[in-house]
């Protein structure tokens, strides 16, 4: 019985690999060249306006893409990642991912996605998927804040379901230790080096006091002056929703995140775990000294993340409203 179970696991893993390779092969940067040639410029314009109005929105849109791709919403035998499931509201049929522990009172940017989708539907009805909007908006957000660019593969389709359970289990929490981070990313096919590069997206954005308070009051591997400065807006009691920048230049995409870690000024527990006398110290130090290397590795890792088991071909659908499944 044990050998049968093991063979079933191997067979299932093989099918997952095949599904990943086939789906990824169907993506193309020119997917909308004929069907909606203005798609990329529409998304870029909307992201540029949103980030110009509120720089923090760039980090929010980037995070939506990450939280979309890292969660596997089940569909028949296979699991799919970058499928727009994070955008779905709750229904009688399923509870969506917006209220999962890593997302509740945290992920944002849905109105920006709605605006982009409305403009695309006006130009090219039923053509551009919500999953592709997230992938392109993430890239354009990073570029708008001074970071690297990369070629976004296109042709993803949208899921018709979402998974609260998967969102709770697949997204690494802010209290993760290094071993957990390495394991969580490895399960998605990423090396420790790629995990460090992707963690560098914390170059932009904010975190709530409820997420970093434990670190600044209880941990020893933190610069004391840095901790004291954060306590002003994150007292022992109250202020749970007060925000602090994830690095010293929270609205500029650069390598200061890694410089902060080397100086023991990581905001979150999971951030400082990357530079804490562990196996990733050397990579963090390298990125702190070479922003070009960080940018290049991040661009490659973002392309790889965008290829995490997307729905393609006739699987799924292209939602007309990113918040709900199309009517049958």
C-alpha cells in the first residue's frame, strides 16, 4: 500500500510538471498583438496615473500579483497559480482569498484593477484576462518606482474559483524563519537565491504595526536606534494599523532593502531572517553592494513567478468583471 501511494504521488507530480511546461509554452509576450494591440499601453497608463497619485499603490499592485501566483486554486486534477483568483469576491459557492490571514485588511489595489479592466473591456471586450492585468501591472509598478523591467509573458486565463485554504497555507507569513521561507519557495520551484531576489520587492511598500511590533519589542537582532524610532508609531497597546516603510526609501525601488538588512534594520521578522548568520547572508550582502545584479536576478525571478501554472488555451475564462465569475 505504501509503494502504491508513493507511485501515485510520483504520477501526480509528473502531471503537475507537464501541466506547468505545457501552459508556460502557450504564453507569449505578443499574445494581444492582434486581438488588443493597445492592451499594454492601457495598463501602463493606468498604473502610471495610480502610482503618481499614490506611490504606495505600486507596491500594492505588485503584491496582488505575488499573492495571486503563489496560491494554487484547485481545478480538477491540477493546481493553478497565476489565474486572477485573488481578485474574486466571496460567493455562495466558495469563500475567496481576500479574507485569508495574509490578505485581510492588507491587500489593496482592487479599484485600480477594476479601472484597468473597464478601460480594456471598452477597447477590446472579453479579450484581456484579469490574471494578465496583474502580471503587467506588477511590472509597470516596479518600473514606475525606478526598478527594473522585464518581458511579461501573456495569455493567462482567469480561474472560476478561489481558495481561502490555499491562501492561508501557501503564502509565507511575516513571522517565517529562514528554513520555512526556503521550503515555501522551493515548493514553488524557486531556489534560495531566487527567494532572496523576490524578497527584495520589499524595497517598496509599507507594513502595519501589528506585523512588525513583535520584532521591534522582542527581537535582539535589530538595530536599537531603528527599533526605538519605530516604537513611536507602534506602541505596546494600540496603533495596530499604523504603517512603516519596508525599507528606508519605501517609494523608490532600489537595493536599500538589502543594505537595511546588513545594518540589522529589517522591518519584518521574515526580512531579517535573510541576513541572520544563515545560508542567505552572502546573497543579501552581494545585492546590497550591487543593485544591477539584484535588478537582473529579480527580473528573471519575476518572469518565472508569472509562469507558475497559469490557465491557458480554453481552460478557465476571461472575466468581464475581475471580481466575479462570468455568468453561465
